């Protein structure tokens, strides 16, 4: 897909990996619709992009709320035009073990709220935003690209029943949509990041970070632009659909 002047929506685009994607796609000429729950972070992100000469608009939404998603995608179409690309990137963590016990006594379990909130944002949010974006693409009749952000955790990870289930399901959505939407010239791919340096890792102790990196075959964490590069590849490669790029330094080998 030609990125120049294409309208690309990025959920959770106000910070972290989403912002790195916005910057990379923006430098390649795309017009960005940054979509996020956090209004202050959105305003800051859009001002930073504008200062770099990148065209971008801020759209507040809660990806887990159908009315909010419909409204926000309608606003994007009205102000920038129909979306030609979407990155389903917004995500949250609410980690807890399924069952935590001490001396044979259950002390804690993952709550239904912890389960549901992650499923709502990381899975239902992908469905709702994907549906709106695909509808706009089909009606515009110009094809399009949807990229879903999964995770290394989709293989299963301690304390992440909710997150791993959602991130595995996102891959199932990716293959299903790739099959359903190919007839409209819409390609769908996914990126599964490994351990990436973010605000969260910046606050971790040096020895903890070293331990984390030691478990990666490449012996280092990735940076947000590694993930942005994988996303840009999916946008640009016209014969790529239905697959997952695992950008994780070999962590899952
Ligand atoms: P982050 O927490 O830095 O940013 C997430 C953004 O999503 C925030 O701006 C937040 O406001 C927004 N958001 C949260 N809930 C929302 C909602 N309901 N509606 C709209 N926006 C919402 O996260 P990140 O580290 O940049 O991660 C981005 C994506 O990459 C997530 O899907 C995450 O699961 C995935 N991922 C990250 C890593 C990593 O190492 N950082 C690894 C694997 C996968």
C-alpha cells in the first residue's frame, strides 16, 4: 500500500509502541488518526508529530465501547477521510495467577474484573475497531490494510490467562479477516512483539533488565521502532496477508 497521504488510524497511538508506529508511518507520508483514551497524552503526541511536519489528528475513544468506537471512526472519516489503514494497538495488562495458594490454601484468584477488562480492551476492542475500519475500506473501494498487535504471550505466560487468551484470539481474528476481506483487496496481518524497551522497562532495576535480556537469544531487548518497522513492512508488502511477524529477538525459538 502506498503510505503517502493515506489515512492510517492507530489505536493506543498516544504513547509507547503506537506512537513509534505513528512517527515511522508519518515520516513515510501517511496522515495519522491517533486514537486513544488518554486526552492529554493524545494532545501531546499530536503536537510532537505536527512539530516534525507530520499530518495527524487526535481522536478520543474507548476501544471497548461500541458507541465510542463508532463515533470516533465517524469523526476520523469526516475530518480526514475514510481510513485506508488501521493498527489495532491499544492494550492493557491486569496480571494475576489463576489461583495463588500458600500451604495448600487458596489466597487469591484472578478476578472476573481482571479477566473481563483485558478481554474487553485487547480482544473486543480489536473486533469493534476492525469492523468500523473494514466497513469504511469496503465502502471506499480502494482496498486497505489492518494490522493487529498480538504478543509473545500468546503462547501462554504465567500470570496472564486474560492477556494470553486475548492475544492468541487476536491471531485468530487476523487469519479470519484475511480470508474474509481479501475479496475487497484488504490485507490483514499481525505483529507479535517480544520484550520491548518502553516506559515500563525504563523504571525497572538494571539487574532485572539484564536478567530479562539474558533470556533472549539476541541478548537484548527490542526498541519500539523495531515493532514500528514490522508494522510498516505489512503496510508496504502487497503480497503479505493472514500471517504474524514475530519480532522478539528469537525469544520464541
Ligand atoms: P502502553 O501502555 O505504553 O500504551 C497503550 C496505549 O493504549 C495508551 O496510550 C493507553 O491510553 C491506550 N489505551 C488503553 N486502553 C485503551 C482503551 N480502552 N481505549 C483506547 N486506548 C486505550 O502500551 P505499549 O507497551 O505501547 O503496548 C502497545 C501494544 O503492544 C499493546 O497491545 C501491548 O499488549 C502490545 N505489546 C507490548 C509489548 C511491550 O513490550 N511493550 C510486548 C508485546 C505486546
